[in-house]
């Protein structure tokens, strides 16, 4: 079921790109796409200005009844690389995961690379997130993700 949803979202986004007449690289507005890794699900990004954005991911496992999301505030540094469409980003946020009888909540950091396509309103990203879970017991874990978003 999860694979069908990911494929459907991918087909919709690619179709939107193909039929878009004004495709420009965007560092503003709302982007929706897919993240693959931990978690695997829907990725959403909303730019507040040319360097800062809110980022969220929503994932689920219908077979096990699991649901998780994270919510981050990001800073983008466009001066680290000679490629003008590549940015290093970092941020802070929170993570929530609901499993059968357990709910986990934690604080997280995030560091990643973001590539903004020069002709289409999409971005590609890869990120790593160290997480300190606070409930039900304190522990450390690392999440990672690879994905893309289409900006409206």
C-alpha cells in the first residue's frame, strides 16, 4: 500500500512538471513531495524568506498502525558552494512517533544539502538528523532522508 501511494504521488508531481509552462527554480512558497529513508512518507516545506523555511514530514505504516512526523525550522547557507543552486542547511525541530502501545517524542537537529533545479520548480535534498528521544525513555537515534519536492 505504501509503495502505491509513493508511486501515485511521484506520477502526479512528474506530470505537473511536464505540463508546467513557467518552470523556475524556487526558494519561496510551498513545496510538497516525498522523503525516503527514516521516515518514508510525505515531505512539506514552506519558505518564510529567501534563507529560512519550515519543514515537515509525515509517515505511516498502515500494516503496523504506526504514524510519525517531524517538524523543523531550517536555515540555508548558499555561500558554501560555488554552485548557486546548492545550499547547506541546518535546523532544529521535534519528532513524534506513535507505535502500537508506545508514543515517542524527541528533539532533533538536522543538517543537509538542498539542490534547486534551475529550470523546474523542484528541489532535491539529502539530510541527517540526530534525535534525542525524551519519552517514554531517553535515548539517542539518527534519522536520514533523501527526497524531492515540487513548489507551487
